[in-house]
């Protein structure tokens, strides 16, 4: 009864009830167990997902809850094995020395199967289990959180009893993911990666549905990223006991079919692992066109204590590899297989925009919802957006639609290419860079205006650059409307000024004026006579540009831009370009 009241109070305080609450209340646990478990599960996404999974049996859930309570109790008590303190210094010795660079692909298997330079801390009970196996020589009884987690992994008694992936996920989390996370957390702040672990919770809990034509999810089952949440350092796939390990490996390959330096920099491979039932193996996905995962460890059984000890050793080596991979990444990459979410407005009237950089193809999937509210705010129509994307499909200097746009269930979706670095990663730093950006954006505007539309949202955040940071292109056509009805929208963009409109209308000259305001942000780079004259021309208000019949097409002939004309192919987003 007391636990039921706790859950009821939490529902009242937190809004909508979560599906795991009722499942926890229904489990055959004592009132004390249920109450303590509720507190710990509130901050444990993996346990929430398990309890919310209808395929997880009651026995599996009870076992997992009691194991969570055991770990929580152990963490609150001092260890009975005080021989060695698993301090940050000990953990640093374990993962050292730092690699100068990631090992070459042919060297990875030897690297991963060579024991760490220091012994791995674990518990006395775990040492008892593996004492007769040669691998015990690489472990030592110790104190601390890492020893506790490694010991728990080796002593794990969980079995695979469900045909779903639930038991596989529990085994994998305990023997691999949790060990790697604990090692990272135990290191001093200056030495750790700051790993961010993400699991696919299913499209029902996401703002973006990503499935193949056959209905298979295109999201990785799990991802490890750097502290900023952007760089993908590793990924993994799970399958239930009715599948072989090669089925999980096939998913790894299918979901990494697209390789681009915009995601992975100059990395030669992506570390990963795959699990099916109780079997797990580490792999590397090479950057070559086949992207066939290459095994870098033997297969191991997560049901065998000696094999789980091997897994702990592989986890240490895998972490060393991730640290080296992290240092090899460039300063700016796109967040592969991640949702980037931006919310405008306040409840109950707010619009959510989501971008997802897919890894099965080098494309970005964009969603806006609720579309009806966004359309009311901006005055845009999905039919007109389809028309402008179609009319500019063969143009350069602006993003292209490869699927959509369409609206279903009040959700607008469009799949776009090429992908590119945000302007913050490729800001023009000299006159040549600014000239190239202006050249590209005028090609984009010329195409949009020739189709009878205006862009209406010219800002640097709506500009991207190719990986070489020399070619730019225009993004975000979702504010485009036909020029003959481009009056002020219900929500006027904050970038508009008194010089933007012509009368009460936003016309083609308004786009040029907004472009001029963008370029003024970097006027300090311009020193040539042609460049200064061009900047001065675009500093005129839209009304004056309109009266003087200045157009994007006429500006492309300006001496500063050096555009070769109809044969120009010097700007970003050439037709068919992916960004890969």
C-alpha cells in the first residue's frame, strides 16, 4: 500500500504515468523491496525499459529488480576486501599507457586480446570463481566501485529465458556496457572520456520514426559518444537467443552503410560489438565501401564466468581504443544517428523541429510537428514546399529533397542531402571564404526566385559547408512561400528589420537585403575594392534594391564573385552530391 501511494504521488507530481510503474507494483516483491526499488529505478533508464517491455517475464523483472537492490546496497557499504584501493590512479595504470594513435585494423585483434598492463580489480567471490583458470593471473582482489562492478559481472547468475532481446540486453549491459562506463567514471576528470551511452528506446518514444522499407529500425541498438554527445565512438546491435551472432553483425553493417568524414573524420574504422542470445563479440567496421564488420576478439559466452572475465579484459582494451579514437576525431563532426531537437514557443503552443543524421545513407531526416501550428505561424504550405524542392532539384548552392516533403499525422517530414558542417564549424575567416559563401548563397537564391518563391529566413544558422570548408550551401527551405503571397507571417522572424520588407510584403529583394546583413557580420575580412563595392550594394534596404531591379542573377555577374556563369560548379550542394 505504501509503495502504491508513493507511485500515485509521483504520478501527480510528474504528469503522465510511466508504463513501468504499474508493472513494478504488480511484481511479487515485498513492500520494502518495492519501495526501495522505486527510488532507484527513477534514475535508471535501463530498468525502466525492462519493466515497460511486455515481453519481459515476471521472473526476469523480479530478478533484475533484486539485483539492482543488491548493487545499491553494496555501493552503500564499505568493501570487505581492503587490499587495493581502486582509485583514479589505479584505473589510470589499468588503461595506460595512452596510445599514440588507434591501432591499424590488421593489428586490432592482437591489441584487444593482449592483457592490460595492470591487473584488473575485482571481488574476492569473483576470484574464487575463476581461480583455476589462467585468466585469473590478470585480476586482483581490490576495493572500490570498479572492483564491485567487475566482480558482479563475473559472478552474474542471470540466464537467457526469453525469446526476446531482453535477457541479452541485461547480460550485455552487466558484462560490457556497465564495466566500460564504470571504468570511465572512475578515472580522474582529466583522463576520462566522459562517455555518453544511448540506447534505442524504440520509435514510439522518439520524435523521429526511422525504418527501412521492410520495416526494420534504422537506429543503432546502442551508441557510445563523447561527453558533448556528438562524436560517435562505438555502437552495438542486439539479437535474441533465436538468432545467430551473424544476424546482429548484419545489422551493424546495414546501419553503417553510409560512411562520411562529416560523421567520423579520418577514422579508419568504427569500434563496435554485437550480441545474440548469450554470445557476444567485438568488431571494427572499416571505412571502405563494403563496411563489412571485422571480428577483433573471439566470440565469448556471457553465461560462463571465465568468459565473462575475458569480457572484462576486452572492456579495458576497448576503452583504451575508444580514448585513442576520440583523439583522432576532428574538432567538428556531425552527430551520426542522433536526434537534434529544437523547440519554439511555450506549451500548449510550441513547435518541435528534429534533425536526424542517418547512417544507412548520407542524408539528414527533418521533422516539424505539429505541422498545423507551424504552418499557421509561418504561412507555409506543404504543397508549395514540395514545388520549391522540385523546382530547385537540379540547382546548386542549396539543399535537395530526396524523399518528401509530406505531412502525416500532423508531422512534416523531408529527407535531405547533402549533409554539411554547420556554419559554426566553417565560419568564413578571410575575404576568399566570405566570397565563396556569398557566391553559393546567390546561386541558391537565384534558383528559388526563378521558381517564383522567396526564402524568408536568410541567417548563418541556415547555412552549411562541405567537409573541405570551401563550399557553402543554403538550408531550411521550410519558410519558403510564393512571392505573390509573401506578406508578413503570424510570427515575424526576429532577424527581419525595418529594411527587410517592401511595403508590407517580403519580396525577392528582401532575401538579398537579408543576405547583405549576413555578410556584414564578416565585413572586417573584406579589403578589395570589388568586395567593398559589393558589400556596399547589398547594404541598401530591400525597397531600394527592388526599385533598382537588383536580382540574385544580376549579382552573380558582379566582378567580386568571379562566377564563370552557366558552367559554374564551384559552390556546395551540386546536384547528386551527398556530402559523403
